[in-house]
C-alpha cells in the first residue's frame, strides 16, 4: 500500500503575490484546482452518445417504466395548489414532510432514523461533496474500495484528500485487507478521516459486501477511530431475495448517503444524508453556503410521488427491468467474450466489472471500441492511483437487452482483435493461470 | 483597513494523527469548519416566522403575481411530453436551450454572451460557492462591499478566504476607497483574488453603483490585477428609468452571476455563472463534483416558462409590486422613525439599510423587537469583521404595504424605547451632527 503524496500547499504568507503579477486575474486559480481533471467517462459521453454506438458506459437509469401521464397530473396539481410554497425558498435542511418519508424509505433496509437527522441534498453527490468538505483537510487520507465511484474520487480530489484503495473480492471489501491498510497507516501516524464504501451492488465493481463481513468492517473502523461513509444509491435494486442490512442499521455513527436518482428519477436531483447529530448542524451550514437550500419544487414532487404512488411497486418494476438486462449481459458475456476475460456477477444495481486478458489495455482499446460502435468506461477512471488498466465497467441499466447483447458481441470482437495483434507480434496472449473465465473477482491486480 | 489573520492551517504531516486519538471519528472536522457559523438571519427565521410577527428580515420574493394555473398546465405538459428527458440526468454545464435563453435575459442589461460560456447552477449561491472554490486558497483575500451579502460571506468563510470590506456611499462602492484598499494591500504584498460586488440594488445596503463609477472600478481592478465577480440577482428589478449597464457589459473578463430566483421563482433554484473561457471548463468540473448536474427538470421548467410566457411582463409585474412596497416602507420610515435614524433609498431590489442613533445596538435590540412583533436582520451579519452593530436591514419584498407600515411603526416604538432607556441612564442620546435623518449613507461607520 502506498499513500499518495501530500498536495501542494498554498503559501499563505502575505509576500506571495509579488511574484504572481503576470498571471491574468481569471487564471489565478486555487491550488485545489490542479486535482480537477475531466473524468474519462465524461470525455466519452459525447462520442458514445451517437445513436449507432451501443453505450455500455453511462450510468443513466432507464425511466421507461415511469407513469408519465399520472406524474404529469400530480405535478400539475402540485403547482396549482401548492405553487406558492413549491416555487419559494425552503429550509436549508430540506422539506420536513420529505425528510419523514425518507425515513420510511430507509426503513426498508433496516434503518431507524429521526427526520431531524436527515439533510436533503441536490443528489447524493452533493451530500458526498459536503461530507468531504466537513471532514477533509488537504492531505487527509480517505479509504475507499478499489475501484471506487468516479464521482467520489472527484470530490476527494476537489478537497485535496488522498485516497488509499482497499481491494474487494466477489464478496466485497476484504476485511483482512482493510485491517492491513489501517494497521499500516496507523504505523505511519495516519488516521484516515473515513472509509467511503458502497456496500451494495458496487459502482463500478458490481459486487456486494457479504452480510457476515459488515459488522467486521464496522468494528475495524471503530477500533482504529475511522468514520464510515456508506453510499447506497442502489440498495433497493437487488435481484435476489437476499436482504443486505445497511451498515447504518448496524451502527448509528455511520454517515449514510441515499438517493432517489435510481429508484424514482435522476433528473430531480434529490438525495440525502443521514448523519449523527454532531454532524448535522455543520452539514446544514455547509449546505446553506453551497446552495442556500435544495429546490423546494423537486423535493415536493418526490414527496407527493411517495405519498400518492405505490413507490415500492415502481422500485419492483425498475428492478425487474434491470434484472432482465443483467441477465442479457451475463449471457452475452458468456457467449462472446474470449478466453482470459473475467467478470463480476452483480446481484443488483447497474454494473458488471470486466477484467481483460493480460496485456490488453482497456483505455488504449477504447477508441477502437467506439469505432466498432460500442462504448464502455475504462477502469483507470475508478482508481485514484493509476490501477485498473486491464479493467472496464459495463453498465446494463439503459440499453435494451437486444442492444446489450449486440454491444457485448461488438466488444468481444474488439478484444479478439487486440489479442490477435498481440499474437501476431509475439506478445503473451495466454491468460494468467489464476484468471478463470467468468470468475467473480472485481480487480485481481489490486488484491 | 485591517486584513483578518490567516486561518489556522491544517498540519498535513503524516505524524499528525497520533495526538488526535480521543476525538470520535464523527467529530474530526476539517479546519475550514471553524469558520462556519449560523447566520444571525437564519437563527432569526424560526422566531420571526410566527404569523403575528411582521418580518422585515427575510429576502423571500413575493410570488403572488405568478400565474399558477397557467404554470400548472405548462409544467404538467412538460412532464407528459418530455418527461423522459426532464426526469433524467443532464449535462453538468446545464440544458443547452436554457443557456441560450439566459443569454437573451442578460442582453437586457447590455451583456453579449455565448451560451457556451454559461454554466447553470443550483441558484446563483452555488455559482458563488464554486467560483470561490476555484479561486480561493485558505488565507486568500477577497474584497467585498461593506456591508455585503451574508451568503457570500458564508462561502468565503467556508473556503477560509479573508474578507476586506470596502465602504459604499449612496452611489455604491466608493472608487477612492477601493483604490486605497488596493494600494494598501499591494504595499503588503497581497493581491486580492477578486472583488465581489453587487452593483445593482445592493443586498443589504439598498444602494446602486453609479453608472459613472463602473468603468473606474473595473479599471482599478485591472490595474492591480484583481478579478471582478459581479453578483446581479436584482438587476431587472429597477424602479426608475435609469439603466445600469452590467459590469460584464463593460468588461468581458468579469465573472457574472445571475439568478431566476427574484425574476421568476426562487424554489426552482436556477441560477448561472457567465465566465471567461479560461474559467469555464474548471467551473464545469467543479459543478460536476458538487452535484453531478443541476436538475434537468427545474431547468426545463424555466426554459419553457421563458419560451411560452411573457417573462418581461412578469418581471414588470414583480417590479411594480416591489416599488409599491418600497414606497410604503420609505413613507413609514419617514413618518415613524425617531430623530437620529438614517436609511438608504433603494432604486430597485428588496432592501433598505437603516443606521440607528449612536449608542443603539441593533443586535441587542432584536429580541425586544421580536417581542414587539417585528423582525429585521441586524447589521453585524453582513460584515466579516464585526462592524454594523448600529445597522439593520429591512426588506420590503414579502409583506403587504399595510404590514410593512405596521412593522415600521412597531420598530420605531422599539427604537424610541431604547433611546428612552439611554436618556434615563444619562447616556448620550442625541444623534451625531453628521447623521441626518433620512440621509442615504449605507454605513457611515465604515467609511
């Protein structure tokens, strides 16, 4: 395990400015901006959005199952009857009725919470950004699964936190590796600010933290004095009957992030944080300085939706749709992907994490894939430390099963062509013996 | 002029954590949180929201003039026809059609802009927060009018920037005082990162930067290598025929912040930044890490509103309503306020800034005012440096003219009682000779 170097610190002495004269005022950026880089996925969206390309890259939920006519009537009625409130500033913490309903939603995963401890945010991304703002000084260490959510890595970079990855296997975060990281950091005098984890249906790894590992992970963090931030946007989108208790349901000190982006509608940007009381007041202040208050209108749309619609049935409809797509993807991977490829088998959520045969670079291969009319997210974007070059994320959330199958078929062709080139030039093409086709290890090169 | 001390810097050495063991993980906050304090206005909102209290404290626009039935139909139609887009993730920079329309809106104030340089944000508060994120390292100096918008001070504090106030008179920011501040800072080796200014219908001061001062302010900032951030939420809400050109219309390097909160509906939280190309890409990245993207839905509501409604007529209706309320407030101030009080005469926007007779402390008086069923925002909240104790902000945006008159009458009674106490105890009660009742100096104690 390596800790990234500390970020360059701004020189706060008043003498500083003398030397900076030639830089135009609009380019005298803060030191933290040096960590801001466009994600590979983002650069990719433009190319991959051409209709002839099957995009397995994005994480857009498929909203086809939404009853737009009913929603249209409800939302119109909301504007007519409650417009004076819905179109007005609201509380920085969020609409009280919605905060109570959010507690009902979280109860589905075993969480008992007080609406006073819920802070509504503009998507859970904002909650994550503000939690990082509250806790991370430049140079602070954050633990995160490797790979991890690209948007989290972006927020950590924006606050100049250093990310130390802990690897997963097919049962999620490996407690022994977490303990090793904690021990090693402690020996160097570093207490990470928190462990950032996506226990359920991981983005991008597609694996889920085994139930029996959850208490162990919490115990380890408690033992080493490290907080836990649980990001759970996909928790209700499980394909099997297995119930995964939220970490927050086992430990009230966990900071829990939730979202309606995947269970209702991402374009409303309504998410939340459930935090211990010691954190709440500061989080509300941070939220106030970030946006004054979240939009009353979108919150009241979600609140009315939860009140008037059978939202559990809607989640079930979404889940069925994603399960069908997941099946199509796994079947196509099994049919088309060449020897030496491995992938995870998600039990919920949106993603499959694929490891390519040794010597094939997913990022270098991407332009050729797009030429072959298939797009994916290459693995390095999901690591803060340059790992993941042999990996890629495939998402099955948006395209139809037929498109998914066709996309995987095209991807297989591109990988075959890469392997062919390697054979032609005498490069090692055989898979490493420990890599079995279809095995479920998310990132063997980080274990 | 004094520069506040540099913020305490986090110690980024890896040895640090050893001493921090006893603090629970959820309380190991970043250094920047020490600057986060609840605004006086915020603490006040809860008390002042009782119906018997006339609140002259808040800045809520009065939405009574909005045609809710029409909007209800339009928004319902939007969901039915374009719900698959409106309820889906969108671009981090904002909906393209809306960015083009925003350029039309800005053209009203003489700004020529390219939609590619517009970044839509969750209210202009988010734009302000992100601009501060992009430019301010801890300890950096920001120039701001004294007094200044409390939400700006909150964002500057969140990024540990130091605020140096420059005083205004009845014609807004005083160029000579700006020059003095720039010269003094330069002599100490400090180049402020930017001047944050609200040129039109200032919050809280109620004054407007004279047209003939605008180029001078821009020239001074250019001469000293200091950027300009122009915050203009009230620009279209002017009461007279005077046209104030936006600073951005005079200088393309100005970072311009705009909002639909006061010209359409605050509860949608749709604002924007217009920035030079060198800033744009970084701003989009920062926005992405803050919220991924602004809500597609609220942006499309605004876009459709601008397309289908006569939004200029709506702005005119709002303006008429605010002018009537402004007149009621000025008339009541003139009728009721005791000798020794002075106030500004706003030519637009929401606010009047009142200076109390010497020896009367607006913050200390507030609980007695609320007991007398009137609320205001005391002046110290609008300064980063503790000034403003004799000042208070009155807003006329929300209550009816009758309520405004009654509120000012109550306020006058509270001030009279304060003066009576001072006379009883032999404290100086007479106004200082330079303070004339009704004169238009926003903050004489800061000049």
